C-alpha cells in the first residue's frame, strides 16, 4: 500500500505517504576462493610450532569434515588434526618431518576437482615465497668471478703501455679456500671417521694439517694426503707454481722486470681459526642434534622457571605403613603413584594456597577450583611429560590407578589430549623409584608448588621414646613459589602430607 489517508473526528488531516522501505539490491555472494587452508593448530598453551609426523591423506584424496588428516607432534604429544571442511586434499605445503609455526597453512583443500589446480598453485606460492631471498644472495657471489676476471686483458696492453705491476696477476687465485691450519700445541685432533680412514689408508695423522675448526683433521684431509697432496693441503700448493709459470711466460723477452712484491698472505675463511690460536672447549664438541618439540618446550619452561623466586621445605617421612598398604592393594591394580597422588590431593584440599598459582602478570593469586595432580613421566626420546590425575582428592584410589595406567600407556606413544597433560595444579616428581635418596624439583610454570619424592629405604633412627630402631623412611622436598606462599604455609602442608603417609588407611575411603 503506497499511501494511507488518516481520518479523525477533528479537522481533516492532509494525506501523507508512509515511506516505503527501499529494498536493498540482492547480490549473490560468489565464493571466488573455494580453496580452504589447513592451519597448524595450537595443541597446548606453550606450543609455538608443530612438526608433521605423518599425513593420513594424500593429495587427491577426498576428505570429510571431522576426519583426521595429519598427525602433528606438539611440545607434549602427537595429535590427530581433523579437517573442518569437506572436499579434496589439493596440495601439501609442509611435508612429513617439516615444521610450521602455529597458524601457518600446512595444506589446502579444494571443494571440487575444478579447484585442484588453484590449490596446487596456492601451495606453490606459499612454499616459494621465501625463495627469492637466497637467490638474491646467490647472485652476489656470481658476479665475483666476472670482477676477478677483469684484469685478464692487462697482458695484451703491455705492447704499447708500461707493464702493469706483477702482483695483480695472481689475485684471482686467492679466494678458492683457506690453507689447512696445523695446531701450534702439537696435539692431533681428528674426526672419528678421519682416524678410521687414516688406519685404512696408512696415513700418519701427525703429519697432516687439518682443514677443520682449530686445525681438526677431517676425512677429506686424509684422502688428500693419501692421493699424494703435500701436507694434506690438496691442490692448493700446486696452483701457486702453475700461476708463476704462466706469469713468466707472459712477460716479453728482455723486458725489465719491476721489483716483485711478496704475494699477499692468504685470508682465512670465515669460521676458521688462525694459526696459534688457543683451542677452546666449545671447539671440541661432538655431535650436535636439534631439540625435539618436547625438549624445546621443556627448555623454554625451565628458563621461565628461573624468573620465579623459589624456596624449599624438606621432610623425612616414615613409610612402613604406606609400603604395607601398597603391597596389600597391588593385586587389585593399585599403584604407588596413585597412593602418592591421593595423599597429595587430600592434603591440598586442606591447604588451598599450595594448590594455587601466581597470575601471569605477577599481580595476584589464582585459587584453582579443582585439585589436579600432575605426575612427571620420562619419555623414551629423553623428553618429559606430566599426565594429570584430575580431582585426585575426591576420586577413589582404584579409579585413580586405572586412570594412571591408561595415561601412562598413551603418553608413551604421545596420544594424550591437551587437557590430560596441561591442566595440573600441583606436580609430583618421583625419582625414588630410580634409587634417588633426595633431590630438588624445578617449579612448573603456572603452578605454585612441586613435590620431589625420594626413595624409601631402611634408616637407623630414634623413635618417640628415644630408642634406636630401623625404620623405612623417605625424604620429600617441596619447591614453592615465594610470591604466593610463605614458609609456614609450605611447612603446614608438609606436616599434613606426612601425617597422611604415616597413617594411610584414609586413602582407601
């Protein structure tokens, strides 16, 4: 209805037009980019990059939403990464064994076969982006031979012009490689393979000058010496006589020879050690391997821990009753780790500040709603992971044991979910099972305390009556964040923990 006339009992009102809502022109949204990215996900709060363990799909395979496409190694575990889109895996940017930063595209998914070429093109542009920088750098050395070859026409000009200075001719021969450096202290340092090769080829290592760092003899030095090169210097000495012969042949007969300058001393290559320089320990290192993702995360966390003002409280605890209870419950699947976690959880319920943590900005305390006890587990590759027993204070000892067995099994093959290893509010490290009497544990970021449990062993001591006896005892050290916790609070927690361990029957309730 374009207009509306209003009538009333009073004076007639002039008709007015109700403004019609002008419909916006309908535009069809055309998705010009039907290629979707698979990004490197953040699988933990400390993860900054991930390593591709394996691709579960190959380019050209159809993918459904929610289907696992790739296995990624984070700083804690190997995780299956699912696709958020249906389509076809068009191209892979990061191959197996490669790493990518969190948020970077590691593959592209095409919606239909028509977009496969576009997905491949995107992968190509994604991977080729960094290439121009090395190419530009490579272009600089390429010009050097041309510049070095410039003095070559000089001999042709000698017929009409005064002869140029002689030292300019051998200049191009200087850049090839620095001469091997023989150690001034007389020590013979060689790589293991060079020593083995020298025995096979019957080469005296003491007569060689090594081309490696600080005069270290390499396999190539031994091979060069075996082939007849003087002093293991390879073809470098032969080049000098050849250059001098060419220079003498180029001189006109009877021409006066200007006084020749001494050839410039060879310039040492970058990274080489000058002759006579003392050998440092760092130059004698062996094989160097990069950190795994887990080891890099551990190193980062340990550096973060150095910023926290820590203190420690140590208690000696009698374990006779706990050992007896463990022996009694072991046939039912109860583990010592579960008993310790249960004891710690029960004590934490009475001392909430020990279960708390300092805020990231260092301006407050976070009191956790849950008591989640994390227990350190060593990995076969040398890493460390802390599976979490959630609500340890309220979960019965049998369920804790079953959960722990499952967590350990999956942690060994890096199949834990992020909340199963990064949700701990308190940590236990038990090196007592390896025979350690006592040790200090390093505080984990995001927590306020960590308990180091030493081994239980028979100890000569005095009882409450002053009588000498032998009791099984262990030493436990509590490392605390002094920003949120006082020494008294830590000692009170340890007193409660000690009382529970020495009278552990309450753990079975």
